């Protein structure tokens, strides 16, 4: 062995205490991938499909599903059905909203709408059109037929029919007044079978149903009433600001009132009121009406007893 070979240094192999850190990087990447897989597969809620006649305003990966103002899902895709009659809206629900995917759940699209001088669906100006839901309680399902309008909860009320010569400014949701207080609203307006009359279906709140008697008088309270008297001069009146836009109906009950009207009772709708009708002020007991101001002491009865 030569002298040069004997003088060469020998390599030393030493273990570093930081070698484990090199394994931390792939381990962290694997854990991150596992987390995303769990988010997409394990922790995700059910996927449902809602069929609407019109899905205008909904956007893929942008529109949301809300319940009580809380986001519970997101629109994934929008596809036209094969018969081109409906739009299939595929929705990915959150895990916490899995119970919504049950038979009986009602879905509808909330859109901004201007009606009766008021604007509804203001949240859509910021969020865009979104899907709202009324949960059901049936068996699990992932296929739903969307409603075109928000469902109206059934309430106890008095439904009556008014016959008019013409509709004027009346329309569905026009108010019905008694002594200036809104006690009901118009549900529907249509022509009679022989087209000689306009049929107006109205609903009176159950609390105010005793006010409607079989000899009550109804008249069109929409628009402006102009009266010119010789000594009183010009007099311009309106039932309310709302009736100027949406129309309205008012009624009065005479002191010698008859029996309470029942569902389906028919009345004539006069074009205008009679001066005597507006002077009628019969004492008609009403059921207890909940206070409009909760946690407030009810107002005392200030009407003197006779």
C-alpha cells in the first residue's frame, strides 16, 4: 500500500437529530389529503335534486339554500330535463342539514318582488336569488318537486265571496278594512261563468270574523273619493295610502245586525259607500286578540259603560 493511500482521510457517518423533520413534510401532506377526503366524502351532507319550472336567478356554485336565515347548502349544477319542461337543480346539503332531505320538505326560490307598494325578498339584492325550505317529516329521499311560491300556512279564517260590476284597482292581497283597521285581504279575482260579474274571494281574519254579518255592507275603498259640497267645499279622502296603489275593500255592519256570516257567504260589492253606513257603530264582542306589543301591559278599557 502506497504512502498516499495510507494518508487519505476516512469518511465518518453520523446521524442528525433533525432527520425526523424530513419525514414530517410527507406525513403532513398525507394528513391534509385525508382531511380533504373526509370533508368531501365523510363529513358532507346528502346531495338532492329539486325540479323547478323556472330556475331563473340561480347560479351554479354560487346560489345557496337557506333555512331560518342560515346557509345549509349550495347549488352544484343546473340541468334541463329531457322533456325540457323543468330544470333539475342539484344541491349539496351540509351535514347539519341532512334531516331536510325527507319527504314533505318544500323548496321554493326567493326572488325580489315589488307588490302592493312594498318590496319583498330584499336579501336577494345582496345574496342573489336563493332557495328556501320548509322541512318535512317523511321518509328519506333525494328527489323533490319545487314549489313556485312560498307555501302559505293554513289558518282559521272566514272566506266570503263578493260580486262586483267591475274590478277597478282590486287585486290579490288588496286589504279589507273595518273602521280603517285591516281585518282581511283579497285572495282571488275572476270573471263569473257568464262574464257579467266579477267574483272576488276575500278572507277575513278569524279574530274579526264576528264583524261580518249577513246584512253587512261592502264597498270599494280604493282610489280617492272627491266630494264637492255647497257649504263644506271640496273634500278629498282615501281609506289609506296603500289603497291608492293596490285598491281595497271596506265594510260596515248596522246596529240591528243579523247572524254571523259563514264560509261561502255572498255579498254585493258597492262602488262607493253610503254616508249612513260609515256612521254605523254596533257593539260586537270580539275574541281576545294577541297584543301587538309583547311584554307590554294591555291598555285599559277607556270606553264608558252605558
